[in-house]
């Protein structure tokens, strides 16, 4: 049976302080990036949305173009019919045939006019949609320029901090292994609770260095003697004495 490692209070405090130091350094790197990763993602999503709009407009234009082709074919057929009926008109034998052919001619002329009218209306729709597409594409170009600048800025920061971050990540994995498992779980939970990521804080002026609540004298003594793991009753942070903070370089 494997022997379970025993952790003294001193070891627990030192290991958790070391982990906090590493995490705080990583948080500083994230601060350098600021909101850039979020801004880049938002811009990418926005551009994708505009591109979808352009694609939808282009599909609409393609449908209208197909409709114009169809109406042109109809118009061509009507013109061919008109020529045929006009030719037949010269060979009629009675007024009844003349009237019938005349109606066909009138219908062909009407079909030609309707085709031309529909084509003009469809071309106007295409022009209007092309205008919308051009406006959206101009917006996309502008957003892409901003995105390229932000990507360059983010890449510069990442290049400057890449090695340091990789070293910190390696150190963190090693530091995690030295932390009492249940304490590590509590630490991670506390870190995620606060925006500044501070789960381990010192006692400052008899108060918690996180929420500034005054600590009972007995708690201050326990923290100073490092014989008991003390949690702030108000904010839940892990409390350590200033001397340990100095020793750990926090």
C-alpha cells in the first residue's frame, strides 16, 4: 500500500504561497494583454456576421439574375411569336382569322412589354442590393483593418511573454504537486471567486488583506505562529503572516 504524504502546516502554507506567487505572475501577463483577446474574438464574430449578410445578399442577387434570364427568354419567345403572327396576318382569308391573329399579336406585344417591365424592376432590385453589399463590404474592410492592428498588438505581447509564460506554466505544475490536494481544490475555488485572483493574502493592520475585515486576536496569533491554517470568516481567503509573504517573495 502506497504511503500517503504528510503535510505540516508550515509546508501547506509555503506551498500555497508559492502557487499564489506563480499565479499572480501569470495574472500580470494576462493584464498586459488586457481585453485584446476578447476584442479580437468580438471583431472576428462581427466580421463573420457581416460576411454572412454579404453572402445572403449575393444569393438574393443570383436569384434575381436567374429571374431576369427567364424573363428575357419569355420576351424573346414573345418577339418570335409576334413576327410569326405578323407574317400570318398577311395570309388571312377572312375577318375571323384576322381578329384571332390580331389578338395573338396584341398578347405577344403585351408579353414583350411585361417582360421588359419586369426586367427593369429586377435590375433596379439588383442595383439596390449591390449598394447594400458594397456598404457592408466597406464595413468589413474597416473592421478587418482594426482586427489586423489588434492581432499584431496581441501577437507582439504574446511573443514578448511567451517564454516567461511557458516557464511559469511549468513551475505551476510542479508547485501544484506540492500542495495538499484538498487545499489546492479550495485555493482554485477561491481564486475563481475574486477578480484579482488572490486566494492567499497577508494580515495587514490586524485585518484581512483581501476584504479588510478586522481579525480576532486569537486568529492573528494562530497566523503568526503558523500552527493552524486560517481562513477569513468574511471572504474565505487563506490568511498568512507578512513574514511568510516576505520569505516567499510575494
